[in-house]
């Protein structure tokens, strides 16, 4: 009803007369007393029936209900005193009481719609909450951030999270979620950051992720994600991708997002070769494909890439290196790890020419030949304007011949150099770079190749 609420009595009650004799003075006194009595009664009735102004809820009821569902989905014995959820007292208005003793933390209300506060952020503290998200409707249409990271939530990630159409950040990292990643997450077109790492998620990355046109950062590492990585070329804003420590198989996508700055896919089951399309990633700075099943040649464009700084291809099955036409002199590379592959031939002469390269690991391959003097000079006596080799790891190969002279004056605290487990003529343990393992036996060295003297 929009009209005034009825008070349950007739105005005519205000007008009556007492039927007993009285004087003119007493008549006036009775009139005044009667007026005071009915005025007091009227005010009391107004208060009881709620006609007088009263405090109204400042938080939209649907948002309050969603917050209640979230708290009810958490096991009470995991809600410790002093935690965010421990302070939530719904006998008070949430947004009106935010940052008070009743609602100390866990959400924000940064928007007012039609005079009512709306919840825009839910970020729980890392308090070890145990619970499930499956019974929550997620009817929070103005929510922009949902972060439940570093807790013990379990069960499936609910598809109802797709109700959060304004969500820009979803953080579920380091919990115990299981099951497949719901395909409905791909409908969150405003999502910019997605953190699903360090859970027990299984199955493939949904192809619907191609609908995340605003996505900038995707972290899904340390799960049990399987299948092939979908083509994500439509994600024009994606700059960070970490899918490491899963069981992803198949080949690398042929059309990666052009905006990528970092690709980390170490410790999976990816096979095949490095696709040529990577050379068109003009913003790429970090590429980590270590601990996979990649084969073939390490392509030349990785050594003259305009922005690549860190290249990690260790623990694969690469068998050769392609030399760039400019010999890497225009490369931005700072660190290269090609260890534990099947790389053969002589040490590539162009690597000491990469001007900013300070960390080079070529351990445990099948390189042979003598150590080029350029490698030793770069570690011990670098030219002006050239970064010295602070780390040069060449152990576990079939390098032969004498130790290059410049290395003999190298002190242990100046660089991390290892020549152990090769076929060098003399590499006594008094040299720090010979420590860690003896040189291979002459028989093993000769069985590898007849060129070894």
C-alpha cells in the first residue's frame, strides 16, 4: 500500500464531552487534560505503527542474501575469531556497518543504485575457511572482484559464477577445488584476471575461454589440467599465461595471443616443435617451455627476438640450435637455459656475442669439441659494454681439450662456472669449475665420437 498506514481508531474519538456537572474553570481544565491524553496516545500509536521515520536498510536485500549464503557455505568450525567471516553479524546492515566491529572486512560496497548500496567486491582473508560454493546463487550483479584465494574451499567451481556479469577479477587460487573448469566462465566478457592455480582441477581448458575478450592474466598452473591447450588467439589483451605443472598434451597453439608478455608452460606433456608464430609476439619477454616433450631445432628467431629476455627450454628433446643471421647481436636475451636436451655439435659461437646475456646453461647435452675462447673471455674478461657471464654451466657434455686460459684466473666469487663431467684433458678439483663430478673416462669419451683425442 502506498497511502498512509491506518492507525486503527477514529478521529471522532478526539471530540467528546464528559457527562457530569462541572464549573467553567473545571471544564477548561478537563478539556486541556483530555487533549494532552489523546495527543500522547496519538504519538504512541504513530510510533508503534511505524509512521514515524525509522532507520532503513542501506544494502540491497539480494546482496545481503548472497553474503549470507557465502557465510552459510563455510563450516562454522573453520571460522575463527578475528577472521572476516567471524565478524559478519547480519542483525546489522552489512554496507552500513562495514569496517565496524560487526563487519570488519571481506567485502566492499562502492556503488549506490536507487538509493541502495550494492556489493562490488568480495575478498576473503586467508583464514583457512572450509566449505563449498555450490549452494550460492551468486546473485551479485554489481560484483567486480571475487577473491577467495588461500583457503580450503573444495568441490566443483559452480557454473553460477557466470551470473557475475560485471566481474573483472576472479581469484580461487590455492584452495582444493576439483572437477572440470566450468565452460560458463567463458561468458564473463568483462573478466580481466582469472586465477585458478594450485587446486585439483581436471579436464581440458574450455574452448569457451576464447570469449574472454577482456582477459589480461590467466593463471591455471599446478592442477591436473589435461588435453590440448585451445587456440586463444582471439584474446587480444592477454599478456600473462601460466599453465605450468599440469598434464597438458598435444602441440603448442599455432595462433597465440599477440599481446603475450610471458608464457609459462613448464612441466607438461607438450610435444612437437616450437611454432614459427612465436616470432610475431613482439612483446614477449619470458618463454618457459621446460620439462616437456618438445623436439627438433631451437629456432633462430628466439635468439634475435626484439623483446625476449628469458628463454627456458630445459628438459626437452631438442637436438640442434639454429643460428640467427645477425648472430644474436641485437638480442635482448639475459638468461638462456638449454640444459638437459639432446643438443649436439660444437658449442654455438654466436651465444657469447649476445650482448646482455649473463646466464647460460648448456649442461647435460651432447656437445663436443673444444670450448671456444669467446666463452672463457665472456666469463673472465668481458669487453666493455658487454654483460659478463655470471653463470656459465657447461657440465655433463663431451667437451674436450684444455681449459681455456682466461678461466684459470677466475675466482669462485666472481661467477658460477661448471665444466664438470666432460672429456677435458685436465680439470683438477682445485679449480672450482671442475668440482661436482669427475671428467668422463677416456673409454666413454672415445665411444661417443672418434674426434675426441
